[in-house]
């Protein structure tokens, strides 16, 4: 029995434990971060048509939070100030498996074996919105799996092209990289150094 017990302990994921122990922060507890959270996977309003998350809380690694705080400051300094609507934040590995089952396409959903950068708490899906939380016009809605959602798609109205470029410039300035196929998705630099997590959102 002792050997079996030790084997089971060794097999447990090293990342098990409260989200705070993994340096993840519930951004809705931050009074100085005026963003709007609307996690699509906490509802059935997403490409799977099913609720994936049991909680609508947005957690991010502290490094990503620091970047987001800087991004909000830059957005507020624009000629027409804006902030962000957050569609997705930290994503447990179990949830990634459900998304892959619904859309097994590595161009849009990371294979669970590889792991999503969302599962490291270092990725964020967001869109510019006005100061009342109304999303501003962008090329597509969230999780649109067409070329129109690509960062290099140019057959768009001039104002939308400009807004997409401003978003990209702000996010890259504060230390994020963008994804070519999804204008809304950004990864905080240093994500490779963070572990994949499968801690449930409470």
C-alpha cells in the first residue's frame, strides 16, 4: 500500500492548489482596473453552444495583469478614450479539452496535449469598448473562425482597420504578442516560463 500511495502522489499535477498559489489574480477584485468582464465560456453564447466554465471570474497571472493595467492606461489616453471588454482569461486544462472536442482545429484551438497559453494564465481575449462597457465595432465577433478575423485581413472599413491597429499597438507596447488568426487574442511575453494549470475556477 505504501508504494501505491507514493506512486499516486507522484502522479498528481504539480500545479494543483488554489489559484492564488499559482500567482493568478481575480481582476474583478482590483479597484484600479476599469475593464468589463463578460466571459463567453461561462455562458452558452460561444462557438460550442454550451456553458464551459462554472464561474464567470476572470483570473490572470500577475504578469499579465500588470500588462493589462498598462494597456488600459494607454487606451484611456487616446483621442477617444476607451477600455476593454474581456471575453476570456485563465482557462483550466479540462476546459481546453472541451473546446478541442468541439473544434479540433489547431489554427484556432490549441490541442490539449500541447496546452493553451490561456491555461498558463498568460493569455487574454479582449475587445475595445466604450467607458460604459459597450463593445466598439471590430472586424468580427469573438471566436469567429474566418479569414475576416485574421490580423492581416484588410478588406474592412477604414475606422475598423484603424481600431484594430490601435489595439495591436497598445497590446504589443505593454508586452503582449498577438495571434495572426484572432484579432482579439494576446499572449503576455514570458508565457513559456509559466506552468500549465488545471485548477478549477471558484
